[in-house]
């Protein structure tokens, strides 16, 4: 029988029977790759005993789920992102920029699991020697207990599977999916067919044996996991490791989780001893904020999953010498910034047309929530009108197109976090105040419009 080949888009996973210069689904150029789906018998793991037994339908109440065990790694931030520990038999994809610390965190997980589980770390990128060097740097104290951690420097999936059969580890780490290779396929490592095949066989391994598999994935320059999007569909959990390499803070984020809530984050700090957990991220983010009154700075609160996070928004409005004044935002959407500037201009007669505007959310945090609007507007107004913001005040609220303050979610949680951090007053939208059920010792200013808030301070 002639083997059927298809062409798959590297960016979005779109399949076509003929080659296209431009993907008709996502519009990317030169991303179609020839893909020959491997036949069942050819796939690495199906050769392993017991893995390819056909599954028969049974009534759902007869399914035994007592054995869905969660194993705590002991790294609290990591466990929390996974929804309370790692689930046996799950396949977890960890993506992130080069050098962000993917291998580091996974090696730390190995060290923490060492006493309670057998772990196999397969690296296609580093030699055993390199792994050992890193392990001794990260886990100086733990090294004696790392007897149940096995390492292997290998790219051939067949060798990996035979090692897995021999060792039967509880946790398998594969670093990275782009370097692994099924030698029965003709394509090069990192191609769509290899990535798909490797992931599929690891998924069968996880589901068939109950081994938890961590898979490292490189990301492309626009931040998506390299290889088609369908990689994300195939796995149970997708974690992204984010952060600025120049800064020490790293954020681990779950963007998909079949065993827990998404958008939960874990905050780490890169130190010489590896990634250290940051217990109080709000304090860490506000640590460098000056005491006393500051111009062009406001504190806002972002919900990251179930966790409120206080962050500082800084703005600088300066006379422009350019034909088109500059609008630069880091950690904030530039379109949203343009909208806020338009509202400030129209409703408060602040003329930004001759001004360069820079906005920065300190600490490499991204303020995606609309709740950040009021804080950003206040930082902008404070820099433009040159008034200082009192210390210990927090700004919460979404700014609407007509300059009104719109209500926000989770107000109580945000206020509790601010109180814990020693904030003494907070500006909140009027609508929220009406629904407030809890009492807070901090002073609350309820406002209906943005101009009311600015009048309070200027
Ligand atoms: N001796 C050291 N002291 C402090 N930090 C170090 C040291 N060695 C490495 N690092 C940090 O560890 C980072 C590398 O981490 P790691 O190798 O885990 O990244 P990665 O995400 O696996 O990268 P890649 O995509 O290349 O595999 C470096 O960028 C650096 O910040
Ligand atoms: Mg690595």
C-alpha cells in the first residue's frame, strides 16, 4: 500500500494534501512541511508490551479513579501551578525562551522527588557531565539523596523507550521535544512529523504505564511553542516559563491544564543556587519602589489566577521632538494605551499630541486585565501634570470610553492583599462599593469617573 503523505503547517497545524507556499489557515509563508503519518506498528512505544491493548467501553461508574494520585514535588510554587502536584499518567509540556530556566526547574523537581520517586531525565541537548555539573550546583544539599534520579543523554526515542522499560520510572523528563527523533521516520528532528510522533508516543507511554512525562518545548520568536499548535492539544498540561532574561524574576504559568485551573502562576527568582520560590511576589515587585511621594507612578493590583499581585505602573510623559510622538509600553498593550490617552485627552483636556509617552509595568509583569486602566491613567496624569502621588494608595478600576470607571472582579481579594502589604487607601469604582460585603480598615474612595479621581489628587 502506498503511504499517504500530507503537508502540515509548522505554525498552526493545518493539513493540506498538496504543498502550499502560504498556509491558507494562518497565512504564514513557507511553513508547510511534508508529513508521513507513521503506521501504528511503526511507532516507538507501540512495540512495548501492553501499550497497544485495545480499550473496551465500560460504564463510567465502574471506572476506578482511586489511583489518580497526585504527587507533590515539594516546590510549592510549582505544585500550585499544576493544580496541587503532578498527576500520574499525565503529559506536561513546558515551554519557554532559551535560557529562561526550563532545564533548571525540571532538575530541581528531580532533586525534590528523589526520595519518593524514581526519575529518568533524558536530555537531547546536554551531556551527562553537564547535567551532573548543574545538579551539583543546584542541589548541593540534596545531592546525597539523588540515588533514584537517572540521567541519559540520548536523542533516539527507541533507546529512550527501552530505558523506560528497563527502569520503569515514575517520572520521565524529556528535554527537549525538538531534539528527539524516531529513526523510522525520514524527517529531521524538530520537523512536524518527528514532533508529532515523539509526543504521541510519549502520550501513550504516560497513559499506558502511569508515568508522568514532562516534555520541554522550545518557543518560536513570537512566543508560541515551536512545532504546530496541535502539540498543545495533545498534552494534558501546558506550562510556559516567562520573564525577562535580564531580570531575576521568572513566572511559571499554566495556559492549559486538564487537572487544575489555568492562569495560575508561580513566581521564582533565578539565583546561583537555581530557581528560588518567591513567597510574597507583591512585596518583591514593590521592593524597589521609593518611599514618599513619587511622580509618574501608581500601584495597581492584578489577579493572576486566584492570586492577587500588586505591581507598580510607571509612566513618563515628555516633550516630543519627533513628527509622530512615541508611544512605548512594556508589559501593557499599546492599543489599550492609545485608548486611555484618547480618553484623558477628550475628557480631561490633557494634550498628549506633542508628548512622548512611555509606560512600564515594573518587574516584567504583563498587565492584561482592564483593572490596570485606572492605575495607568493615574501614572500618566501624574507625570503629565507633575503632581506627586501619596504613598500607600492603590488604584483599581477599568476605564470606559466615556471616562467612566467600570467595576472589576475579585475586589475583596485585591483589597485584602493591599491591606496585607500595608496600603492605607484605595480608589475603587462606585459600582463595586455598593456590592462590597466585607469591612476593610483601609480608607476607600469610591469614584464614578476618571476626572473625579484626578481631581482628588490634583
Ligand atoms: N552559575 C550560575 N549562576 C547563576 N545562574 C546561572 C548559572 N548558570 C546558569 N545560570 C542561569 O541559568 C540559566 C540557564 O538555565 P537553563 O539551562 O535551565 O535554561 P533552559 O530554559 O533549559 O535553556 P535552553 O532552552 O537553552 O535549554 C541561565 O540563563 C542563567 O540565568
Ligand atoms: Mg535546557
